[in-house]
C-alpha cells in the first residue's frame, strides 16, 4: 500500500471513529436496544398467550409476528420506523466498532470483531424486517425459513449446509445461555446504581438463558430438517415454540420461555441506558 493510500485509510478510520463517538450517533444506537426490547416484549407476550392457549388463530410468535402485531396498533407504523432506524444505527455502530475499534490483531481481537459483525447482522435483520412491515410488505419468517431450507436441500451438499446452519444456531443458543449463567453481559454495561443492580442482573440472566434455550430448539429443528431432508421441519422461533408446546407440560414451558423473553425485553431497556458505547 502506498503512503498516500495508507494516509487516506487512516483518515477514513478517524472520520468513522469520530462519527461513532458523536452524541447523536450514540443516542440512535441506544435507541436500537430500545427497539430490540420492544420486539422481545411483544414476542414474550405472544408466547405467554400461546402457552395459555389464548393466541389468536394464525398468529406467529416470532419476530415477524411481533412486528405484525406492532403494525396493527394505533401509531404502530411510526413505532416500526423508530425500531428500524434505531436498530439500523446500532447495526452501523457495531460494524464501525468491528472495523475501527482499535483492537489488536490477536486471536481474541479478531474474535471480538467477528462477534460485533454477528451482532450487526442480527440487528440489521431486525431493522430490515421492521422497515418491511412499516411499508406493509412484511412476510412470515417461518415461511422464509422453509423456503431457504428447500433451496439448500436442492443444492449439492444441501444437507451439510443445513447441518452447518443448525450447528451455528445451537452454538449461538448455548452461547446465550453461557452469557446469562456467567453474567458476562456485565462487561458491556456501566454498573447500575445499587438499587437497580440486582433487578437488572436477574432480568439479564433470565432473558439470556430463556432466549438461548429457544434458539437451541431452532437449531435442533433445522438439524432434523437436514437429517430427514424435509424443509418443512426447518422453522424459526415460531416453529420452535410450537414444538415446545407439543412436549409434556409444554404449556408451562412456553409460559416460562415467554416470561424469559419479557425479561430480555426489559433488560434491553436497561441496556440502552447503561450500555458502554
């Protein structure tokens, strides 16, 4: 790389870092956590209703179902755009952090970058989904999961692709459980006041563990679809919750998972306030 190109790259990095450190960008990034909290609260509420047998016919209990419900309430479109913009800002913040975050080139530094990119993808999907529902063109995520699985199975080595996706989902789910059990989420927030410290910790632990278990179930269903070469078995959270409902005491488990998602939603609001940005 020539000296001129190297100087241009450093200047671009400084400009990006300046944007990431600006007050307005910080506020919009924090709004991303609020948007995530709203989505998780809606998912949790729908899952609790499903557990009690009160879910409306045809309603979905995953992210798309939550966003669809949000679109139906008065002012829902405005809220959807707020979720879309906030999570988009958080996505950009995470990508900037991965690129110009000042980390070392050690294995740990690259792992941290990969984690930021992974989070950016998750929040980017939420942002895109919220925007599509705000525009009135949102689609079922379960149907999308089945279509993706069908396309994967139709390609050479498609079974292995599905099994790899299942392994990733299970690993992410286990990772969420570990984060909750080890309370490693603490390093991402400023320590709350003493009066809030314990409630915030309990919310985070319950939320991470419950959400992680749900994601593990998603991974298992994708693996089953791969082993059986049946794309109908590959679903998102919606299918995972339905699978849990079929288990002995499934309704009780569903209510518990729903409460965990509610806890994660409230935790996201606290994270918006105390996040290290």
